[in-house]
C-alpha cells in the first residue's frame, strides 16, 4: 500500500510518497515545486492571485506525481502562510476546484502534535521525556511529552520569515539595535512556554525544520547528502556563534555559507535568534536534529489511527478557520 502527503509551505510544495506496509513510512519518492509565497505575500498576509495560480500549478503537478507512484489522493495541508491569510478560504476553494485536491490547514498546536509524533517515532522510547522545537516561516512550535503524543504544545508567531520581515526589512545587514529588539521580543513571547519546558525537565531535546537543519550544517553538522541516519546535533554554544556570524553579514554573503540556501538567507538570522533564545530560556544545551517532522507525523497518524481523524480534522478546520481552541479539546478530538 502506498500513501502520500503534500505540504504546501511558504517556499515550496513538497510531496512524499511512501510504502506504508509494516507500520513504517518508507519513502519511495520525494519531490518539491518551488513557489514564491514568502516573497509575494505582503504585510497584509493576503495571497495574491498570481501566487494562487502558482499554487494551483504546483499542487496539480504534485497530485499527478503521487498517482504515477501508485498513491491515492495525498493528505494535503498548508502551513502558516496560507493558514493566516485573510483570503484563506477563497484560496482553499480555488485550489480544490482547479486541482481536485482537498487542501486543508491545521492549527499550529495540531502541527506541533503531529511533528512531535514524527520525532517520537524517529527517536524511540529510549529518548525519554522529549522536548521539541520547530521553527517555520510563520511560527515556532514547541512541544513536550512522555508518550506517543505530547502532553503540552504551544504555537507562537515567531517564525523566521515573519520576524525577519518585521525587524530587518530594508536593513542588510541589520543594525545592532534591530537585533536587540528582536531578541527582546522573542524572550518576552517565549517566557511562559520556556518556564513550562524547564519545569517538565526533558531528557532529550530535538529540533526539526529546514531552519534548524541549515543552522546545524552551519555549525559543523554533516551535510544532507550523507543521509538521514547520520547523527546530527547542534549545541547552544555553536548556535550562538552562528547567530553572531550571521548578524554581521548581508544576505548575499550568508547565502555563501555552508548550509544556508539563497532563498532562506534573509530569514536565517531571525531563525538563529529564535532557536538560540528558545534553547537558552528552556535550559537546553544541545538538540538532536530530527529528519522526521510533520509530514511523517501525518502519515504515521493516518497509518496508526485510520483515516477518520484526518477527515474530521481537515473538515473542522476548514469550517472553523484559524481561531485557536483549547489544546486539550484538539488532542481529544484527534484521539477519538
């Protein structure tokens, strides 16, 4: 049996097709189609018509690829840039009508739950009480748990793209004052979440997302071509050095550093500030870079619990919109 998941993000539409036999989502095909939402969506958050057209083309191509590889319709979701758009429902309807793919959005807290599940399965039970950090373009997800699903999740508007645009727009490289103001904001918004993680006392901390992967590479971790089974870690001390190094360079020079891609060069400093501040406030000295994240979490949840949870979650969020609800209610709904 083959399944697939489609992730519509700010920079790309990504497809993963897996063999789902035996309870492990083993990839047989991965692909991505570049989109420019991070560049074309302005401060209002409205997704322009041209960008919707790009999404329609990319989603259509991804769905065709999934069929060629023997998968049923992909489990398709969009992350923060679509979820927070004022014209979100119109965009979802247009993509559905033009492509036949039912694209949904999930609250940040649910994204954190699913990412935690992927990380837990990758790390195994020997990891013990587990803390998770995931820096996206629009939000930071934090989770902690002792079991299969997290006991605590939080989603904060501390994404690398969002903060880079808010604090460093027109500054290349940014001023020391702008960097200080961003660090102050991140500390303030993370204060309560960090206190909870410190109180829980995780045995292991993991970091997912391309932002953390690229920062780890800049800090000396093995490149991606060495494969997902290569152990990769990022220490807080190394991340601080990366942060300070990035702060001194314009975006064009950052793009020449190991691990920093040109599309993410602008937001790399903001990501480093968020990551270092999160580790410092939570007392985490080292994170393990985990290659499994939300896409694997979606597949695992579907494989382990069947399709009813996805149908219910995607329908509920499409109708309810991006309004947050108590985390306990979300966890209960997904467990039923």
